[in-house]
């Protein structure tokens, strides 16, 4: 049986990833800042939960020491603090950088040794369509997600010889607990008009691609960025 570690799996996309990978047969390890929600996910999928902040390298090392193996790592935890470049605060900018960039680096340092021991592994990093489209007022978020894509390529280059693959997914407009306020009332229909496929996405739209990237069907896919966004990043829509 293979083991998958999923960060930020207490809710949203991470939770859907946990549900899908458990259905695929993975033993699932759920990490989240919020232990209660991580435990809820773990209980639902027959996995285990740890309270863990991905910016805390020591805490990640401690989790890694407590699990026997890791074959898949989904670096899903991410945050946003939308603001303009001119007014973003040092605190917000640092927080977004620490979680979205350094969180991925520390998780990779913690869990890749187990992949090397197993002789195989798949890392899936959560980027964002915002890394491609960019919009004013998103603060450091798009820059960090572009950084996630750069990190992904570096990981693919550094880890390929160990039979460890690294890819990223760029979700588009996905309704999660973290984004649900953007889709209240008429706003969901309004936002859907900007999506070529005419609908906003659900966490399972992302989880199904996570499943592909963690599974054997993608065994020769590495260093790639897959946008799962109903076509948004294909180009501009006339409105
Ligand atoms: N929902 C979208 O439309 C969308 C679009 C593009 C990219 N994304 C990316 O997908 C990922 C998940 O987004 P979501 O919408 O499910 O978010 P969400 O806010 O609904 O859930 C995020 C989860 O991560 C956890 N988390 C946050 N900081 C953490 C930390 N430091 N350590 C451990 N856990 C932490 C939270 O407790 C929460 O359970 C993020 O990386 C986000 O940037 C989402």
C-alpha cells in the first residue's frame, strides 16, 4: 500500500484530494494548521491526522519521523492576502511567501527522503491560474504561485534521477471553503461567464488531476504545470 501526505487537507481542495487518493488506495496522512478539521478528513478516509504548520520545518520533520513511508506528497496548503503592491504590509507579504513558497520547500525536505528510500515518488504542488493570468490587487499571491511553478521545475530536475516526479496544478475558479464568499448569490453565475466552459469548478475537478499525477498513468510526466480551469488560461474571453 502506498502512502500520500496532503497538506491543508482539513477542508477545500486538500480534503477532496484526500478523499480521491484514499479511493485510489493510498493510506492518507492529513496535515493542517487546524487539527480538528484534519482529523475529520482523516476519519472520513481512514487516514491519520497531524496538526502541522507548513512554515514550521521542525514540526514537519517530526511528522515525517512518525510515518513509515511516503510515496506521494500534495503540497496543497496555500494562503492569500489580496492587496495592491503599493499597500501590502510586510506581515501579509511575509505570511504569503512563507506558506506558499517556503512551506513547499520544507515539506519537500521532510518527505522526499522517504520517497528516495522507496525508490519512487510523486510531488504535486498547488499553483494557481493567477500565476498565468495575473490581476491587479492580488498582492504577493501571483508571484508566489509563479514561484511554485519554478520550484516544481527545479524539483523535477533535481529528483528525476531518483525516480521522483514533480508537477504542479494551476486551479482556476474553484468553489472551496476559502473562496465561497466570492460565489454567493449572483456572483457564481457572473464569474462563470469568464470561464470558457461556462462554469466554475469544484474541488473534485482538481482532485481527479491530483489522482492522475500521483498514479502510475503519469509515470513519465514530470516538471509540468497543468492548469485545471475550464479553459481560462487558453486566452482572453470577449465579454
Ligand atoms: N479555490 C480556488 O479557487 C483556488 C484557485 C487557485 C489556487 N488555489 C490553491 O489551492 C490550494 C487550496 O485552496 P483552497 O481554496 O482549498 O483553500 P482553503 O482556504 O479552503 O483551505 C486551505 C487549507 O489549508 C490550511 N492551511 C493554511 N495555512 C496552512 C499552514 N501554514 N500549514 C498547514 N495548513 C495550512 C487551512 O487550515 C485550510 O484547511 C491553495 O494553495 C490555493 O492557493 C485555490
